[in-house]
C-alpha cells in the first residue's frame, strides 16, 4: 500500500517527524486566523478554488493508491472533494476519537468511503471496520534511557470534566502514601468542574515534553469515558516507556497489552495492593511483540490485511 495520510494541524508536535519526512500531511496549509476564516467560506462552495487549500499534498495524492483521512470537523466536505478529484483511489475515514465526540457515522457514510475506528464498541454499534490505536516508535527514542523517578503517579491531559475523579484519586493516593503529579490543561468547556481550583490549569506542552515528564513517574494515569472500549495513547505509551498504568477503562483486560503486573484498573482492583503494584518491576514479557503490534507501520498494514481474529474478541459491549 502506498498511502497518503491527512491529519489535522496539531500544536503539540505529535506528528512532527512524519510531517517533516512527508509521510503524513496536514489537511490544510496552515492554521492562522486569516486562512481559517478564508477556508470556512471556501469549503461551503463547489468552486475549483478549493484546491488552493490542499495543493501542498496534491503531488503525493496523484502517486498514492490509498488516502486515509483522520476525523475532523470538515471531513464530509473533504471526502467529497477527494471523491471528485481522486475517484480511483481507495478512500478511508479513520475515527481516531469516539463517534460520540466526532462526526455522526451516517454523515460519513453518505460519502461512500470506507469507515474504520479504533474503538471496538463503536465498530460493533455502527458496523465499522476495526484497527487498533498506534504510536510512532521514533517519538520514544529520545526517552529511551531511564530517568529519575520524581513521583509515583502522573497525569497529563485536558480537563474534559476529569477533575472529580482526579480529586478522588488524589485522596486515595494520600491515604496510601503515594505521591502524584497532575498537569491539567483547560478544555474551555462551559461545564468545567469546580474541582479545578484544587488542580491549577497549565499551558499546553509538546508531545516530547509530555513523554519527558512521563519518564519521571512510576505509573501513568489514564481516565476515559465510561463506555470506551478502544485504547487511548496512554496504555501504549506505557509499553514503550516501560511504565505502569492506572486506568479507569474497565474493558482494558480485553486488550493484548493487559497484564495485571503492569495495569491497575481503578474502581475494580483492590486498592490495598496499589503500593506493591507501584513498587514492583515493570513486567517486560511480550513487550517487543506489543511494541510491534501498536506501531504505526503495523497500523498501516492492518488496513491491507484487516485485524485477524477481531470478530472473536470478547468485548462484552452492551447496547
């Protein structure tokens, strides 16, 4: 497969290496305010000038056989454009977020493209194709050496009403004598939780900075939606950083990376074993296999071959 991959412009540098080597392209040329206003008007039309928004990846599109578009608010318009100008290409829409937080499936279906998702629950509910979450192994080369442990547990993320559970966790950590460090970023949601006062908001950091801060902890904290079945990046980052994971994801035990030595399920596992969990060595059994499974290259390969045995997974999804 010779793919063109289109992603949203992001401000933390997660895709920076792939953008630099032209393996992945931002959907739009840039994100300054003038261009955002201009393209909002242009995207509503059918005039050829729309091509000016995308020409930086046009040559790559001509040579590729597959175009993969990550979920974005302008997805339907972009997919229609791709269908018009590249009718012979294989077109894939990739839900990198849960459907509930993105574009309704029926809107995407109208465009006639393949629809894939990282979340098995969404795949079952909406009849989508499944491909597991992935990371770029190259992002972890800088953080490959062991670093000083400064805190037992670490959370970095956007608020998204996570403050309540972070406060509950902090209370339990204090009772058990575990240290923690929260780096909470404002989500600008009108329904921000009052618990934000306990954990001050901090500015965005680059992805490399996130990994660097993660390296100073024994365990990373992962807080997900109650009905989420797909992995976030945190569990996979733990595999590459060799860190323990504390997660609210009840269904993580259905995933290949689950190992009770390395994963503590908050709300299900016995809190009395948390200290021993944090202070025991990271279990590296099958780590190389898991790193290969959740790599970018393997993610691409799954689009060619499908995910073997997915139909037999015991996701226990209740709808």
